[in-house]
């Protein structure tokens, strides 16, 4: 086990830069996972980090000790012990958990694979990492397999997005820098956009067929090009006095309406 006591060590500088720079993450094809839960999810998906950094205090934690033992036994991970002072430099949290992993960002398979999934999600210009992570978490929970993101979405592999998704990344196939309008046209099923102004509401659709949901920017919604590319638009009924929903909340409602229909076989309500 390597021990690092200097904040000027090249590995410390690399891990700190991966926390802050999306460009550096993309260039190096690396990102960081901070905390026990995220690393446990990564391991449970059959992956092993390239580096596992642990603080002197964190090493005393029972769950962290178990993670270290697990990775050390497989001999696939470089384990580094750092002083608490050095570890604070690489952790994005004010109260560090004591363990951080450096992982390889999976290569995107877009656009080589035909878009013929039964249930997937398109995301256009989502800007808030918390919203993006929450949508990924709901999508993975609801059973969607593929996520397609436009080039102007916030960084899906940023530490903030990873924390918000709570491990969902490792159970999804994530495609970045997509031409969503083109992908929507290729999709072999219905592509449903969302807008508060849509004439048909969510509960008037049949989602038991192959479906792709499209969720747009938190403020502007879907672009004109994307609205023209979808099969139809759906609104979420809001009988109360609120004009709109948080993007992640709206996405969850849509995704789980498909889950409900798939599980119960309930027919959508007629337009009449």
C-alpha cells in the first residue's frame, strides 16, 4: 500500500483536478467516486477502480476496511493511504467520508448500436447536476436501459452528478454528445416529449409499447428541433395551483407511469 503525505504528489494533483475539471475528466477518461455507497455500487456492478484512496481516519472504518480488503484480494486496484490533511485536498466534501475511488469512464457505444430498445430516456440540455443525477436514478429504478444525452447537457460523469445518481450510472448504458433529433427518428417505437402546454396528458398514452421519453432543459423545455422529431407530446396534469414541476420530479412521474402500465396492463384513459 502506497502512503502519500504530500499535497504536491502527482496523484493527489490528478485526483484534485478530476474533481474540478470536466475537460480534464474527458481528456483522461477518468472520474472519481466519493464515499462508501458509490464505491460499493461500482463494485456490485462487477467493476474495480483503478485507484482507491483512503484517509488515515477512514481506514479505521469497518465498511471502508472491508472495501479495501475486497479490492486488495482481487489485485486490480492500486490502494493509496493518505494523511487526513492530504485527503481533504482531493475530497469534494467539507466532511470527507474517508475513501475515494478513481475509475475509468466507460466508452460510449453511441451511435454504433441500433436504437431499438424497449424503454429509454433522451435528455436535452439538462443543466443541473442534481437534476441529471436524480433522473438517472429514477430511470435505472424504473428499468430503462439506455440514456441518450445531448452535447449541451451538464457533465454526466461529474462528482456532483454521480453523487445525485447514487450508483445508477453503473446499471445504465449512457450515451453522450448525441444528436437527439436524429436518434429520435431512428428509434423503433414512440418518442414522447414533455411540455406543460401539450394537449394530451400523460395518462392518455399507451406505454406498454416500446417508448422513449424526452426531457428538456429546466427552463426552456425542448428545442423546436426536438419537438418536431418526437412522435407526440404529453403534459402532466396539475390540478393544484403550481404552474410547473421540477425536471427530475416530472421525469419520475412519466417513467413510473410506464412502469405502472407494464406491471398492471392498465389501458390509458380515452381522450373523451
